[in-house]
C-alpha cells in the first residue's frame, strides 16, 4: 500500500508540474529586436510578413507585449512597429512588419 501511495504522489507531482513546463516551452524566450528605419533601409533585412492587432483594450504597453509574444510564437526575431494608435473607443491598434536577415548572395 505504501508503494502505491508513493507512485500516486510521484504521478500527481508530475501532472502538477506539467503546465508550468509546457508554458515555458511554448513561448520561446529568444530576445526580440526592434529594427530602426535606418537598419531596414540598409538592405540587410528581408520583409517576412506583417502582424496586425486591432481594437485591443488595455494599455499600449500591454498591446506591445502581446504583439511581441505573437512575433515570438511565429519564430521571428526582428520586427518594426509601423503603427501604434489609440482608437476613438480608447482601444489600441498596432501594425508590425516582420523581418529576417537578408541572405548574402554569392556571385
């Protein structure tokens, strides 16, 4: 009986720690880099897509954090915020351009 109780305790501990482990693994903790307009115009970056979030309640900081989380989930590391705007209803909207390093071409 004592052996079964220890097994159940070990299984229960594993189940309870799984959500914490899953969250830390689901969101990569890579550092994201916001590019300046000068960096983008240098030709060293390739446009990889866009992200738009609109009518989001809360603060601009909350919206930027959410945008960064979604960028990270896409596996992109470089971005530029092209528009951050408070709407008439006090909700926020953001547009983000996503970038990857341009590949060097060998001639």
